[in-house]
């Protein structure tokens, strides 16, 4: 099990410490690479859940848009003399729950207040306990392994652009 301390990242291959991630993106002394990788995987999972949340909000908005479009369809069916079809749409689709007892806003609220909230809290707690709250440590290590040191466009940090 390799331990990556604050000084290790920037001094690999004889490079000065300034050529690596800033201190906010270096693991505290004594934190091993497996812990950093585990936190990275937890963060990746949270990012996926963030995307799911966005898709739920998209579904929420799209269902609302569709429901209002049904109003127009009903009006047009009535104008065309298809009152039976218009009334059926009005009665069975407009304002209908998307799943039993739920409009999409209720699904979004339950997701936000339950699974999503718990997931975010667990990820934050793991970072606080294990690395003092530092974020994206795995990605910072990945960047160090993949960038071409000394090449323009491959700087370690924004302040290296000068």
C-alpha cells in the first residue's frame, strides 16, 4: 500500500513541488492511495447521481410541457368536431399522476430529500473524516500522471499560466 504525502506528488521524477497540484488537491500526510481511489470512486458515484437528479428535473419539466400541450390538443380536437376524443384526453390524461399518487414534483422532492440528500452527506462525511474535506484528490493524481510536464496547456495549476 503506497502512501502519498503532500511532498510526494510534486517531487516525482525530480520535479519541484511547485510543479504539482496545489495543497488543496494533495492528500494529507499518511493517506494511502487506496483511500484516495476509494474517495474518487465515491465522488464518481455522486457525480452519476447528480446526473440522475438532472434527468429527474428534465422529466419533471418535460411532463409539465406535455401536460400543457394536451390542453391545446383538446382544444383542436374540439374545433375539429372530435369531442369524444377531446373529453377522453381531458378526463384521463390531463393532470394524471405519472406514477400512483405522484406528480413529478413529488418524485423530485422525495428523491432530493431522501436518497440524494443522504448520498451527498455520506460523500461529504467520508471526505471530512479521511482527508480533511479535500475534493478531487484522485483526479489531481490522475492529472499529474497524464499531463506533459513543462508543456504549454499542461500546467499543473491555473497560477502556472503566467
